[in-house]
């Protein structure tokens, strides 16, 4: 990553790396035995909760409180991740305003592709996958299932078989 800003993925760990051994008081962030920040769905949900429960005027203080208990390296990683998340969240709201749902399955897939690209741009590929990968996979599966449901050329039995195949392929990709 010589070009562009450093991203949390450069020094953070994914859940498979090592077990969690420390959490901040408000439980926004966790570290592993090496003192590295753990990045997973729970981390994203914790950041979402931090931003949702905090008024914009108090956000800097809330961010500081979330990272204070962490070891120095993890604290720096978490501060950077919070900045990336804040910027991502603003860009997401601008590109995909709340309350505006895609009208078709194709539009939903295009939005998912756009969200994925936005996440990769803000977090990098590794961190985006750690924070959003499972959600993206489930969303794509749901859109594909909606497509199957609408396909008038298939019998109910064929739809069921294809839905099961889709589900099985998604399970295989996750593991």
C-alpha cells in the first residue's frame, strides 16, 4: 500500500488470528493476545452503536473514551478505524440516502456493488471483508432468492432446488 493513506488492515488482526483477551470499557474494541485490534462483524456493530448513541458534538470525546483503554498500537489503529468509519458513513449516506430502496433486483445488486466498492475504498479489502463480508454475502443471497421467486418459468420444485443450491454454495463460501 505505498500509494494512498494507511488503512487499519495494515496492522490489525482478523478474528481467526488470535483469541480476544482485552476489551475497552464500553466494549467498542477488542484486542488479541498480541495487543492487536480485532476486526470482525462485532467490531463494526460496536462502532455503529457508538456513532448512533453519540451526538455529533460529543463524538470526538466518545471516540477518545473508546480507544483510551487500549494498548498504544491498538489505540492508534482504533482511532484510524473510527475516522475511516466516520468518513465511510458520511459517504454512504450521500451516495445511498436512507429510506430510498432499490426498485428491482438489478438495482439492489448494483447498490450492493457500490456499497462494497465504497467500503473497500474507505477500509481496504481485508478490513472491508472482516467488517462487512458476511452481511454482503447474505444480502446477495437474498437478492438471488428474490429473483428465483419471481421467475415464472420455474416450478415450485425447481425454485426450491435452486434456492437450496444457492444456500449450499453460500455456506461453502463462508467456511
